[in-house]
């Protein structure tokens, strides 16, 4: 199986969450080329679940790969760049899927002792595919639930072969944040007849900055960031509508609840003081990635002795990943894997070193079959 060719083919067809139609078709074609003796293939929405039956199974081990791309216009300049204008695999999901196919190729050709299930999961970026996939598995296909679950995510900052993880919290609880202000606009010469949405939005923005500094225990990390604010249409018209878009990140679910309560209190107060309407929507929210200590330690120990990898006990990060929903219910761990690229995740020039594909396919196969 030519993993580099597969990754490049996947890289050229990035698709939005739950719209990974071409991606699913391509993956199914690749899977169909493998020996099928102990493979069972199931589809769920635009995702795929492949069960590999072991010859003497005492447990079922899961491996998850996410599938969707990002709404980013690619600027890498490579010959296999995205053919879907405005979408790009800028978070390494093309690599994740390729590693999963490499794992499948190995266990399809050499039957493992334990059952292995590979989950190609759609919509990690948005709106979140792990939680509904897990809910479906529980209600409709409990036979496809694993006893333990693992996943990897490319890390641009680490050299190829780096396996980085830690016991306990690895990624934060995250939530999108959208605040819509509706007021009364009008002519710039008659401000007394309006309720200026730009001024209201500015007050919301400033008040939000007090949440982490004055309402959250300093020992409980939190981030409230507004990345986009829009208001108005032309220079001599007072705006009657504004929108703030941002993100919330915390290290505990309880802190996330506290931050949201404070956001709602601030918005209620500002709506009353400026005589306007302020609506809050949290969009997609992801649960923290909290690694089972035993399995995180097992990953690091295995990486330390495996030929071609280096173990690194990394710090936690405020990044988000919906794999946390799997780990909320199923023991396991997620790890960073080195991608050796100068550009970070979600950058239009992010281009992982393809040497990571075979290194990780070999490592993941060896680790999972050692359990």
C-alpha cells in the first residue's frame, strides 16, 4: 500500500464535516483492495467503521482517525493541493486517515490476536462527529464498541518519530462562542435616535475580558478569546446589529460552566443597560481529552523502546479535540505525533513531512498488537 500516494489523494479532496462523500468513497475503495477474510465494514453517515476479528480475542481495541477538512484556501503550492477551492486539510486529517489505512493493511494481511476496530470519524472540526458516532454505537451497534481506544494527532513542532503525550488532561474543554446584538441603527447625524450596536459590542468585548481575570480561580486555567467582531455597513450609518465570534477553553468542565454563566450574566446586563437584544450561542462544544494514566504511560514506554520513535512527556495544551467524548466513556489515550513542518495547525501552508506516515503506521500496529 503506497501511503504517500494515498495521503496525497486524500489531501486533494478535503470536505466539510458530514459532507465527506468523496473521502468516504475513496477510503472504501482502498479498504476493498485489502484481504477481506477477517474484515467487516460498516458505514455511519459519512464515516466508516472497520472491524478486524482477532484469532484469539480477549479484548477489542479501537483506533480512531478523523476525516474532515477546514474552510481554508490552501497556499502550499504542491501539485496535489486541494481541488476543492476554499477547503484544505490543514489539520493533518489526511495523515490520520492514511495512518489508519496503513494499520488496516497490516492487520488485514496478518490477523491480530485481539479484535481491532478502526473508526474513520467525520466532522471532528465542526460540528463534532465523535459524540453522535458514540451515541449511535451505544444504541444501535454496541458490538462495535471497543474496550480501549486510541488516536493520534500530528504536531508540526515535533520531529518525525516523536510520540508525545501525558497521563490525565492533554487537551482542554472547548466551546465556540457567538454573540449577536440587535439594536436600533440610524443616521450618523442623529445618534440620540439610535442604540449604537458598535458601542454595545465594544462594551461586551471589554466585559468579557474580566471573566478570566476576576471570576475564575487563578489555579483553574481558562481562555475567552474573541477572534472576530463585525458591525455596520458604511461610515455614516450607525449600526443596528453586531456579532462577536470567539472561543472558550478550560481545563475542567466545571470551569467551562462557570465561564458560560458569567458570559450570560454580562450579556443580560448589557442588554438591559443599552436597551437592546443580546443573544448567545455556543455552537460546537468539545469535552476535554483526559488520557487514562495507564495507557498514556504505556504509549510512552512503548515509544521509548520502539525503533524509529522517541517518547516525550509533553505538557497539556488548550487545543480541543472531540476524541475527548470517546475517552469520557472508554479508557485509552491520544498522542501527538511529530510532523516536522514550519507552519502550525490550521495554517494555509501547513505541510506535514510524509515520512511520518510509515513510521506511525508501523508504530501504531506494533503498539496495538502488543496490548
